[in-house]
C-alpha cells in the first residue's frame, strides 16, 4: 500500500494540472471583454453588451479582485445604460447606471486607470439625465461628476478617452453650469489630436476615436457648421461603416436641417 500512495498522488496531480493550465489569465479575459464590449457598442447591440457583462462576471469569479476586469464590468454597464436610454428611455437605463456606480465607485478608491474616473463621471451625468427629478439629482451628483472628471484629467492628461468623455459631458451640460458646445468642441478636438499618439498596451481600453468624431460632429452641428459636422460623421463611418447612430439618426438630421 505504501508503494501505491505516491502513484496515486501523482495521478491526482496529473488530473488537476491540465485543468489549472486551461484557466485563462485575468489579462486575457480582460482583453476578450474589451473586444466583445467594443464590438457590441459598434453595432448598437444592447443584447451583445449584456452578453459581454455576463462574460466579465464569469471572469470575475476566477479573478475577483482584478482591477481591469472590474473596470470593464462598470464600463459595460455604462455603455448598456447609454444604449438603453436611447432605445427604450430612462426607466430601462437606470438599472445599468446603478450597476456601474456599484462597481466603479469602490474601484476609484484605489489605484486604477484614468478611464475609470472618467467613466464614473459620465455615469453620474447619465444618472442626472435619467433621473425622475433631474434638478435634485444634479445638486447631489453634479459635484461628484465634476470631482471624478477632475481626477481623470489629473491621472491621464494625455489620455484621449478622458478628453472624449469630458467633451461629451460638456456637450450635455449647460454653459451656466460649466459646459457648453464651445468647450465640448475644444475637448473633443484635443482628444482627436491625442489619438494620433495613443498606443495602449494589450487589454487596456482602445475605444474612443469614433466617439470623438460622432460627438464633435454633433457639436459642429449645434454651432451651425453643417459641412464640418458632415466631415466628422464621415470620418466616423470610415472607421465604423455601419455605425447605426450616424447612418440612421445624425446624418438624416443634418440633411433635414438644410
């Protein structure tokens, strides 16, 4: 019996080791999540984003404290909420923004990437926009949004995604409260300049260039610069030919404004 024990232990280890070897790393899961989220956002596919959320949740069962997986969980909820807001209205969107806050707020209390602070600021802004009483929500969440965005800019002054989200925030904030289309244009133009030197390492966020063109186009449209707006929309479509928001909403609106 004593001679067979080592053989039994060896057999048990041989059975366990292949399983352990097949467990994907946190970085590879984060990179897969990035690709899935970006593809679903490109298609305007809410169900696809929900599938990506489920994928990240499974990854977090394997790597519960991984910072980048947690970031993508919050980011995916932000994107799902934004899409649900446009497609179904505020009631459907609120649950996603609540999920995003639940993930991102604790994450920003420790070391994280600049995008986390910027996404959290944007989530607060969307919670204001989808609130039943936006004035009350603005008084409570407006300072939080400003603080989070300031932290994002401090942590990533040359991060183009920070400037994209700062530009979107300014576009949706009245000038009397520190926003406005002129500031939005400045921030989004800066983002496009910074994208020229943007080379994030594997698994880090790469989104934003299309968003910059789309929102800068809307900014130019509000400023009455229709041809400049059209140029931005065309630049977005050159990167993402079937972008539904541009093809189905923004370009037709620009044509009707003639």
